[in-house]
C-alpha cells in the first residue's frame, strides 16, 4: 500500500499554499509548560494541520490524592449484571478527566449474531500500576461470567470532532474472545477503528472504516484490513502485549493508520464525513468478530497516554496560524514543539491539498 513520503505532493502543496493545522489545550500535568501554539501538525511528513490539542498523560498522576490507592477493583461477578457500579475514582468525575471523557454503563441484548448478553460497567474503567515504582496507567477491562459479558466503554463528551490525529500508547493482554477498540464514531456507517482482537496473532492489528458489510450482509473487503505491528525502533514484528503507539489520522477523504510511527495503511474507503466523538472500548459479545470468551476469561486494555490534535465542526473555516507546533515525539517529549511561525492556514486549503494529493496517488501509485 502507498505510503506518503516527505517529498509527496501533499507536502509540496503544503509548502506552496502555506497550509498548516494546530491548537493548544493544557495537558493533565499542571506543571508542564505548553508553548503558544496556534495550530498543530500531526507529523513532519504530513501537511495536515489542526486547531485543537489535548494530551492526557496518566503517567503523571502518581502523586495525586485520588491516586493513593491504585489497586485494581475486583472483577465484576455474576450478581452484577445491571451495570450500576459507580466510578472507581474521583479522577473520572467532573473537574478532571471527567470533563473530557466519561465511562458508560449500558447493555446490549443477546441476538443470533451476538449471542452473549453484554453489560458495560464503570467498575471496569480504573487507574492502576504494575508495581509501586511503575508509572500509572488507565485500564479498561472485560470479563466473562456465566450469563453475560462484563465490558467497558469510555467516550468523549465532545461529539463534534471533524478530522483528527489521535495517538494512544497502549497494550492489550488476556483471554481470547475480546476486542480492544479505539475509534471515532458518529454511526455504524460513520466509524473509523483501531482494533485489536485477542483471538488474533499477537502481531496483528485491524484497521477498519465502516460499514464492514453491505445491506445484504456481505462483507465489504475494503472495510477492514489486517496490519502487522512493528516493534519500536526495529524492523521486527511487535506484539500488542507490549507497549505500542497506535495512531489514526482522519483526514478529508483519507484515513491513515500508524504503529510506533510507521505508516501501515492508507484507506479512502468509508472515510467518515460527519462530526463524531472518540470512544475506547474493551468488549465482547460472542460474535464472529470478537469470538466467544470462555467463562472465567478476562482481558485488559492498558493506556499510558492519549494525544489528540483535531478540528471540530465549530471551528472557523479560515484562521491565521501564527505558530505551528508538532507532537511528533510525544512519547519522549510530551510538550508540543514549535515547528514554524507566521503561517496563514485555511481548512478549505487543507482539504484541497489532501484531495489533490490523493488524486496524485490514485494516478501514480494505485
């Protein structure tokens, strides 16, 4: 599959049209110093620019009062089939992380296609650490009971994202039969996914734009693609059981998936066009997609940080970007770095640049 190089038409158009993307919101760490960014760039090799930025670094939370007890809550038991458990920490309440993300508690009835009753519980979303000296991380959990699957769902309160570059440093572990999903969502036909299935080989990730099936129920081949996880700083295959950086670039007319900074796939099929929210789930419903988790099975999705640069449907179509910042090295340096200054950016110009670049790819590569 084609990979955009630093000399691609997208970059040339960016340079010719003075098109940038950026914006600034303080990270979770109040001691961090954020430069005066006007807009943001996903990578040095991608000309797309965004006006908003949010960085949630769970590693910085060890000294917070609500982190005094980071023991994982007990797994849901057979009697907890209503999903009414409270949040596990004040961190998930309003005024902190809860101003941006909220754990959900809803259920999904069993059906012929999804034979396992699924119940989301806030008790499955919690902060923990591997050892007293390890960094704090966020965990989403799912486990199989005798009559239902307990699952977890974390969603942004913002529902107007319209193009974004989203990175998550995460790992997955546990029993076969679960799906770790990180995705933009408007509807079942307007959705772009990073998914890890615990029934898959440990080096496999699924990159999907919905819909995955047509109205007759036939699988659409272009919708979902298996990609191989590359180990950081190595050409060898990686494993989703290790910490990896997963990235989804949602651009006008194009979706791109990267793992540990390596571009894995560009897709023009099913690219969302509607304002959306962002969701993180750890779930199973016994379907052909997730597989059926055995009773007593359990799987987890651990996250060290979430970094989002994005536009919304409320952003002005034309803005002046005085300072372009990049988040290309967020793992080692969580503070956005100034890339360039005094640039004039328009979302309209950005859209035209990407469309023209995609047209060039179609002619010369595909």
